[in-house]
C-alpha cells in the first residue's frame, strides 16, 4: 500500500534519512523467518511498535531511495522494488551484525590496557613540545 509522510526538521546540518516501512509478514516472505529474527536482533527490535535510529552508510541507504522507478509498471515495478529492498535488508543486516561483532570483540580490559600504554607516550610528547 502507500504511506504519505511529511516531516520538517530545522537544523544547521544536512540530514539524509531513509525509512522503510514493511510488514513483518512481508519481511518474513522476503528474508525467511530465521533471517527476519536475526535482523530484528541485530537492530535491537523486540516489539513490532519499536523503531531504532541508526547511522547507516549512504552507500547502503541510497539503495532504497529510487526503488520504484517510473519507467517500470505492474509486476516488473513490484519485482524490481522487492529486489532492491531485499538487497538493502541484506546489506543492512551484514553492516549491523559486523559492527556488533566488532564491538563485542573489543574487550574493555584490552582497551583500557592500550590506553594505559599510551599515557606515558602522550606525556612524553607533551613535555617535549611544551619545552620548545
């Protein structure tokens, strides 16, 4: 179906926003139930009514900007849109899951040890440059 939404943001920054509204049934039809659950888990979505704001690289988000081209009609237009949305969802899931794996593999103690190792170097650099 169709949803018309208008949002006004007043900001000094340029904002690029991509939004995809898709029913759970349609999502499950496109991805399968296991991949759908995986996507929900990666996005930290636990209820239908939840949403999450995420910074996603434009190279992924731009995919859905023109997924319904005017030169296609009927089933071809629908098939094209489904293929673009499927590609977007797969890339989104890969991006989110790899980001989460990276963060979970970064142990806090290891990170703290690295910082502790750098502190003497920073102090040494600071002393050298402030004496000059």
